[in-house]
C-alpha cells in the first residue's frame, strides 16, 4: 500500500509539473507591432522584437501570387526558437484557416511551403503572423502585405 501511495504521489507531481511547463511554454510573451514600411512583395522583411532579437520573413516568388506554391523562410536572430509556424489572415475578409508549420534547418532558419487562396477582390491585404515558440513562451511577429489578382 505504501508503494502504491508513493507511486500515485509521484505521478501527480509529474502531471502537475508537465501541466505547468506546457502552460508556461504556450504563454504569449511578446506580440510585436508590424512594420508597415517594409514590403514583402519587394524583399524579405525583418521585425525587431521589443524584448530583443529579430524575426525575418521571406516569401517567394515575388510578387507573391495567389493559388500558387510559396516558399517560406523565417530566420531568427538572438532568439532561441524551438518551433515556428505561420498563420495567414485576410485583414478585411475571413479567408479561412491557413496555418503552416515550418521545418527547422539549423542556425535559426525554418522553411516550409504554403499557398494563399484566391480572393474575389482585385487587391487583398494579408497579415502573416509568425509564431515563434521559445522555452519562455510564444513570440508573435506580424507582417502585412498586399496581393493583387492577375488577369
């Protein structure tokens, strides 16, 4: 009975620790402000995070097309990123979920592929939120860009 009680206490302590760690890692620690002066249609864009470090987003090809494959690259500097995901949202129209988890390539570089859906509008403003998972929590780096339909 003593062994069973000790095992149960150990399991409860481990579960509480795991839940605390999971909650801590999923806490939003920083949400940067977008730099509207940078144009992802012309070049990669970089955001300086208020608590230190930078997040660079590069999307190719340029101009960024709709309904075509995109090569996405995120590079962090002075941030110990464990995972990175990107979420594309229409700023003035709900375009449905468009989330992409990027693969670690080493030295703070993460890459992946994605696609933007077609829109009925000739011009569409998007926000690409880059979610950087660190040991301390989540950093969100938002990037704004505009796509135009080709005829």
